[in-house]
C-alpha cells in the first residue's frame, strides 16, 4: 500500500500526506454531518472529551453517523499507522476540530496525550483529515519534522527551529507519528477551518475515549469484524484498561 519512500518519510520525518485521499462527495457528506452535530449539540459540543477556546469540537464521532464509521478503516491510513505502531493498534478516538474565524490563538506545540516512545517503541499515531482547505492563514497544522525522535516533549510556549505548516486541499489526509511536536495555527480568516482527527494507539495502551463504553449497542452490532477489531470491542485487554481508567487529556490540535 505504501512505497518505500513514503515509509521512510513517515519513519524519519514523522508525517506523510495523502493528497486527495477523500473524494469531494465524501468530504461534503462529512461536513454536512459535522454541521448537523454542531447545531444539535450547541454549547455541549465536544463535552465527552474537551472544549477549547477558539474552536468548536465534536467528540465520540464513531457513535454519531456511518460517515464517521467509514473513516476508521481506510486501507492507506491503516497501512501508514502500521508503519508507526506495528500491527497491534486500535482506535483511540475520533474527534472533529473546527478552528473559529479570527480565533486569536494558536495551539501550543504538543505531543498527543503527553506520550513519549517507550521500550516497546511508538504508542500514538494520528491522522488529520482536511475537511476544508488548509492554508497559511486559516489555522493549518504546524509540525516540527523529526521531533518525534528527540525523546522529549516541547516546553510550554516552545518555538522550535524547523517548524513548518502543512497546507493542502479538502480531502487530503495527513498521517503523523503523534510523538511529533505539532499544533494548530491561528485562523486569521472569516471562515471556519474544519478537520477530523482519527487517532490510534498501541494495543496495550488505554483509549482516549473508550469505544466499547461510548458507542451504542446498535452501532456496535452493525460494525464489520475489522471495525470491531479496530475499536477493540472484543479485546479483553481493553476492558482491563478501561476499568483502570482510560480518560486521556492532552491536546489534539
């Protein structure tokens, strides 16, 4: 599924862009459902995970429409996740973040969940699905290539040499080793900048949002075997991790 050069890009630089991975019609379906959810949830939108000044959020999206279920097992994305995490991984959460117009702030550089690689290697991998064009002025993803190999988290307010913006078109998908230093930039425009975050973790780690507990029984019942496996619905390790407390804080753009 991935070329050697794509694998090397992901291993050494910590990110890989798939241009045009999501068809325009599917992007439109996602945005339609996202806006329906923002309207329906109102001021409670995102409360299952976190709320954030300067941005709208939707959390627990697997439970909120088949269009989101379809995102968790995209073959190209899963192939890239496997490069980062190996074959034993699961969905940690599926959220939406929309940077508000003129939001006046950029997210600080961070690593997802505060996680550093351990003696088993990488433990977090994220994919950013652009639901609007990402431009230099509307809150695009900023990253520090190679920083996932430094073995440390950025200090609060850090400004790192080599930081770059990842721009692109609606329908592009960025997969990144989530130990990479990254954050959302400031939106200077008059429009929302929407993105979906399909976030994976290693099988021995807790999910950010426990899918077995949060996804309704009727949704679980219609999932394919592959999607059930990705959500770790039948993995006894996940039950134990959930019982121990799986809520994860930390930034997700």
